[in-house]
C-alpha cells in the first residue's frame, strides 16, 4: 500500500507513479484525495487547485491525481500538519462527563480551577502502591 504522502511527493517532483505499473487499479484505489488536497491547501500557490478538487469529489482518483500532477509546477513543498491540542484537564473532563473533545474544551473554559481540581480527584486512579496523591501535593 502506498502512502498518500508518496503521491504528494510524486506530484511535487512531477513524476507519475500511477501509470506504467502492473497494479494501476491498486494504486488508484490507494489514492486518498482528502489527504492530498489537504496537503495542497496549505500553500498559497496550490490552494485554489486543491479547492477545485474539493468542489468535484465525484472525479475518479486517477483524474484528480493527473490534474494536480499536470497543473502544478514541480517544487519542494513542506509544511507541518496542524494538530489539535490536548491537555490533561480536557481528558479528565472527557472522562468525567463523557464529553467529546469539542464539548470538553468548551466546558474547560467555563469551569473554575477548584471545580477542575475536584473533578481530577474524582477521576484519578491510584498507582500500584495505593497512593492517590496528585502531582505537586506534598
């Protein structure tokens, strides 16, 4: 199985890795248009082309790949993927209330420090020695 980032690398290099192989249909099936388009939405020179592909999700993977391959100029494009932040408080709120990430973050902005501390004490599990102390408690 080929990684979506292999397709991005081939488009950036201007080399078609999908044609001329014995397993064209397998390679076309492995193409993940969402990941590839998301990658190209991070750059000023490719965001409009990525949007064009997002507007037309019914197009075959082969055609999407060839559109980007033949439209984009070969160039090195590197960007860090933005990932959501998670904190210990959010995970404690999620466990206590059974909330999703989004709901837990909203609840975190409303709860006071004392309430969060109380929730942390109720959710906390002891270690193997039976100690139930929080970090920082003497």
